[in-house]
């Protein structure tokens, strides 16, 4: 580069592969310690090939578990390393319309504050639109300043803040057109 600054590696969202198992399960454990489910639907002891099949079926809307909707689950990859993930729901059920939204994302603790969350959401919006979702709902807890900034940077317009459960943080609901 002419300015002498080192180029930042490119983040890309991609499906999980067979060779991601060890790294992904480690990420799942790290995020579980923070109370965040990284590997949605990944049950303890579940064979990796079964998990990948479940994600493929979810994308196609086949054999969905109760309460699940068709969706695309992708990891955020930077220079071959998993730094986060995104879950793009192709439809909303009652729970998702109230609390979960169309897109859920997370960044591993060692990779935060580098702009990855904003880029994950930006790319997830493109995928949501490619799946026919013109108006996207994204939610976060009222006490999550990082997610608030990310969602607003991606064009989120705040809906009324709601209380979803006693003693739980209030939920901010944003619509992105």
C-alpha cells in the first residue's frame, strides 16, 4: 500500500466445513462461558457430520425442530481463522418477532473491537435480502452498547424497547430497510 499501512485481512462469511470441527467446538466453549450459544443446535456429543447435516437441512427448511425456522448459519472467517458467526433466519416466528430477529451474530472475545461485528451484520443483511427479506429485524439487550453501535451503524431504526421477562435486560428491536 502506498500509505505504508498494512491491509486488514478480509472477513468473509462462509458455511462450516468438515475441517472446522476442532476450532468451532473450541469457539462454542469460549462463548458458552459468556452465556452465548455460538453453535446453534450443537448438542453435547453430537457427531460433527450430523451437525453439518442439520445446518444444511435448516437452510433448506427440512426436518426443522419445534420453534425453528429456515435459516442460514455461517462462520466469519478472517485469514482462515473463525472469528465469529451469523445466523440469518429466513422467517420470523412469534419468539423471533419479539426477541430474536432475523439475524443473530457474535464475535469471539479475542477478536472484538476490530470492526468484525459490523462487517458480519453488513454481510448478513446482503444474505437476508438475497433470501427475500426486505425489512430486517435485529435485536439486542439494552445494556449491550457494542451491539447497539453495530446495529445503528448498519442503519437500524429503533422500535419501542420492550421487557421480555422479569429481571431480564430490556430488549432493543431495530428494523433495517
